[in-house]
């Protein structure tokens, strides 16, 4: 009961904060003038008639965020790491993008800034990408172009991104362009000096991979001795530096059977980390032919319940299960429409787990690649694209002698063979224009 009351008060605080509500309200009013109403009629009426948010709008927001735990970090509100903290330029950009004339704009983009990594992780989705890393100049230009496209969150991954000698410069470039930044890492050699340097550069959040609460199991799955202790030390270091600190795990049937997510959560909440992220194992990379690692619908329901029930208590450590955020009832799969992944060689893909390239940034302008990919995927889908179509993608990869990612024409052909199914409920509500 206390947790629900705390979230109600937090939501009231948000809705009474002009620096948070000003941009969304002005954008929704402008869209309405253009004949594009993005909210239910009663809420749109409240927004159009008065600058102050009223009861219907509050009830709608409370219902929509019912499974989330709104928290505060560095004087800003945070729903989860799928969305930028607010107030912020990145938050405002999500709304002003709606006035750009584009069908959709990227909310997030993750960049593999290096293929180098001292680990040998069991689930690595990067396997098969063998090309050389882009030079720093190309990476900086990429970040500039992402910001020009209106990207709100830029994530740095790899390989192991902490091995990139100019990581600080990349973060600064993204922050100066108005984006919020996340670092996805094993925690390899993260010192307090380095963590403070990244924080000073503007890094918002850092996410550490953790496969088990047992050191010997985590070390085995990561292919590196002492990996668990390195991760624990890095978590403490990130908290000391004041970063929004997260831990992420990959769920498999065995992981679910042992309820490992509960055990890891119990461990990491002792460190008062801000968020525990859980993603399902995906049929790509090292798991391309290992469908036994994929969890079933019952396990998905368990993770969604864990997400909602844990967050209902308004804990210091919230839960963010991908299959809750990306559920058909909420945002669905945004691969290629609200999210993109750029690998170490500049190949632009729909997401980290979908090895389809729609162009290379060294050969084609990013804005053109985004439009091509966006048109191929059309709109966010109710179901995960790679999970639904992995057999077709895997066969094409085998036909191409395991050269990853697949090139443009193959990627377009696959999209033509994977017709759009339906929009998730959120986009049915806010995006009322007809599908192509």
C-alpha cells in the first residue's frame, strides 16, 4: 500500500512540474492542430482546453505506468532505462521528434565501439562480426548524426567498451548533442578514477552483466576467472561515482527453473543499485542454433509478474524486464522503428540481436539508412522480430557462409517475407494512421 501511495505522489509531482510537462503538452496541442490526435479523446480534450493536467490525464498516466517504479536520480525522474531521465533535452526530444515529419524517429541507438573483449561469454550476440573497428573520427561523426536524427539515448557496447581508449570523448560528444548515455559492460578494470571521469563527461547510466549469484557459475559462463569479483567491485565503484547503476541478466529455461533472477535481485539490491534488467536469451550470435536456450510463454509471464510485483513496493532497486516493456500490451518490438544498433564496422541493424544490415555509415548517410530500415519494418510490432523470424534469418546466414550481418538486399528480402503483423497496444492508441 505504501509503495502505491509513494508512486501516486511521485506521479503528481511529475505532473505538477512545468519543466517536465511543457514540451509534451505543447507538442500534443500542435499535433492536434495538424489533425493528428495521439491520445484518447477525453485526454486530448483536457490537454487542448487547459495548460494544466486534469483528472482523466492523471488516471491515464497512472494506469499506463502501473507496473513501473518511478524514482529520482541526480535531481531527475527515472521510469526505467528504456526512457531518458527527465527533465532533460533527451526527454523533450522524444516529443519534438513527433513534429519532424518523419513517420518515426529513433528513441535509442546502441553502438558497438570495439570488437575487443577479454571475455568469452556463452550468449555473445556479437559472434561472427569480424571486420575492423571504425576510426574515432567516424565514430564521432556517427554520434553527431544520431543526435541530428533526434536519438534520445545512445548506448555504448562492444566487445568490451571500457577497452576503447577514447570512450570519454564519445560520451561527451553524445551528451553535447543532447542525448543521454548508457554504458554496457562486464565491469572489466573499472577504477573509481575512470568511473568519475565518465560521470564528469556526462555518462548517465552504467549496466553490468551478471549471469549468476554464484561466483563460480558466473565465471564459467563468462569464460574468465574472477569475473564475478570484478563485476561486484565495479558495481560498488559505479555507485561511489554517482552513476545510475544497473545489473543485467539473460534468462534461459534453466535460469527460470532455478529462479535465478530472484537470487540475483536479492544479491544486487544489497548494493542499492538503481535497476535490475532482465532480457531473454535470443536466437543469434553464439545461440543462433540453440533454441533450447529460449524461454517459453509461461516463463515470460513469470518475469512480467516479477517486474510488476516487485515495482509495486516502490523499491530502491526497480526491475525492468524486457518482455514487460516490449510486451504486446505496451510498446512491442521497436527494432528498426524506434531503435537501431550500429556495429563496430558501421553496419546499421534493427537491434543488437537482429543481424540484418541496412547500410554502412561509411558508404551511406545515416539518415538514408534509417529511412530504408524504417520503411522495411514499417511500425513497431507486437512480437519480437528475431524470435518470430529467426529460422529464416538463420538459414540466410548459413547460405552466406556465416558472414554477419546480412547485407542490404538480403535484409530487405527477409523483411518482405516477414509481413507486418500488428501494432502493440500503445501504438494502436497513439498512432492512428493506417499501416502501409
